[in-house]
């Protein structure tokens, strides 16, 4: 790792690709193992519930870490890391306890009466795994890009081993969930080691208040704006069977390159846009976005045209319907390559993020409920695409009005338009003409 010249951006992007690749391979292994669609659906429920109870506050507080870190001097930064760890630990405990004591409510309201899979293990997993999500960001802040990749390779290889392999030897859902918990313990211990090396164990109430002040709008906006996956999932679990939920979840994955590379680029650029002079970061950002076009659109078009052939081969014939969901989610690429939220977040104009997220979630829920009645599980996916595009348009208007930054400043508009039309044409061909 020391011989490879990773930057913060491409190291975080590679980490996310390793993460997604692991989850994708686990899906393939589970579908080939004979564990059954019902057990796969229960495993996906476990993952869905974990995310629903943690994603908004974990992502929200980690997003604000970059701008706050830039403002601190070298003497304050070790204490900042420790206090963020304490903050995440407190929220983890609250989330774990809430899930455990509300498991019956979750079952009745969100899972159509199905039991929460191993609620004790799930609560413990939430408590341990959530703070461990700090690891890659500590390495990013300390400019140890190679360590990010090493950490991803080691921990995700273990996750693939303990979750994807046991079903081939006759082990069931309980074994793979305990294996997932074991990997989270390793990640937590890894975090404690790097905190011992880089953090100062001193609770600073002023630091915590400042961090919460900057972070709570992003927590709220993340809850509102990034909850589409969980909204979609719970609409499916509340109206359809675990087997149908498994079909939906195997398709509702987006293009991994689009989601992971765009999110990593956005996170890595936050500290640069937090500076007063952003002319140079804007030029760098537009260049990176241009580069993403040549990765993401060709891959999306190829996958769009071949998904109905690939899904039964990669998984099994029971998951052929997942290809349609996957193709709809590929259309999210339109919104993934628009990044107004990155600059708005860096400038701490978080109330606009909250506004956009509120409008997005209202539109998403309304359309999901309506379209699921008429189009089945595909209608939920269509609603997500429409809501995400609306949110980005709203933020682009704010970016222009408040910061005088136009769409052309952050996006190569011509190439985006041409490639978007090609992707849309590919969708029409795949879903309506050549199936």
C-alpha cells in the first residue's frame, strides 16, 4: 500500500467500491447457496432495519466532520476526534435500545407482522458497528489514504467470508448474522486502536455543543433526503411478502460506481469548498465530474441493455424481476452527477439542504404509495427517481441565487445532456422494446 500513490479522493472511492463489491458478491453467494428467498429477505430486513435506525445521524455527523476539522488547529483536533467518538457512541446506544424495545412496533408497522430477525444481535450490531464507521474518515483526515484501502480489503474480505460462505455448508440465517456481528467487533477494535494513536481522551462540552450545532441540520437533512432507500424498503415490506422484498432489494442497488464514486468525491471535496476562495476547487471539481461521465454512463448503458439476461445468471431465475428495478435505479445517475449539495454543505448553508430534503421525502412517499398500487414494486422505484431529480433541481436553484454558481460551473452540461439521452433511450429499449 505504501508504494501506491493514493489520494484522499480515489482511496475513499476505492474503499466504497470494495464495500459495494462485497455486498454484491454476498448477494450472489446467498442466491446460489440454496438458503432460499425467504431467508435472503430476512437477511435484507436485518440490513434495512440497521440502516434505518442509524444512517441519518451517522452520515449527518460524519459529513460535518470535514468542515469543522479544517477550522480547528492542530492542538484541538485530537480532542475533536475523541468527542465525535463519544457522540456517535451515545447515539448508537440510543438507537440500539430503541430498536430492541420497539421491535414489536417495527414488526407490526413496517414488516407486515414478520418478526425482527434476531433483535438482540441486531441491537448489539447497531451499537458496535455505527461508531466504527469513523475509521475511514479518520484516515482521510490524517492523510493516510493507503490505510483506507487496507482497512477496506481486510474487513470486507472477512465479511464476504463469514456471510457468504456458511450457507454452502448448511448453516442458516442465525450463523451469518453472528458472523456479521463478529466483523463489526473487529472494526470497532480497529477504531479504538487508531483513536489511541490520534485522539486525546478528554470530553469537551463546548466542542460537542459546537459540533451538534453544525451537525443537526445535516442529520435532519440526511434523515429527510437520503431515506429513500429505507422508505422504499419499508413500503415493500409493509405491503408485499419477504420473497417480493428480496426481489426488490436485489434490484434496488443503483449503479455501484455512480453511488460510491459520487459520494466519495463529494465527501473528499467538502474541506476544499469550506475555504473562502473556491475558484480552484471549482475547477478541480468540474474536472472530476467530467471524468465520472466517461466511467458511469457507458457502464450504465451496457448494464441497462443486458440486465434482463444477466440477473438470472448472476443470481437465479427467481430474481429475473429484479432487473427491471435495477434498470429504473440506473436512472438515478441523472441526479448523482449533480452536486449542488456539496458546496452548500461546505458553506454551512444547511437549512437549504433541509428544505430540499423535506420536499423530496414528501414527494417520494406520496408517489411511492400511489404508484405501488398501480405498478407494483416497480412504482416505488420510479417514485424515487422522480423525487431525487426534483431535490437536485431545487438545490441548483439555491446555489445560483445564493452563491452565484451556475450549473455550468460544476457540470459539463453538453456531455451530460447527450449521455443522459442515450441512457434514457437504452432504458426504453430494454424495458419496452427488446425484452
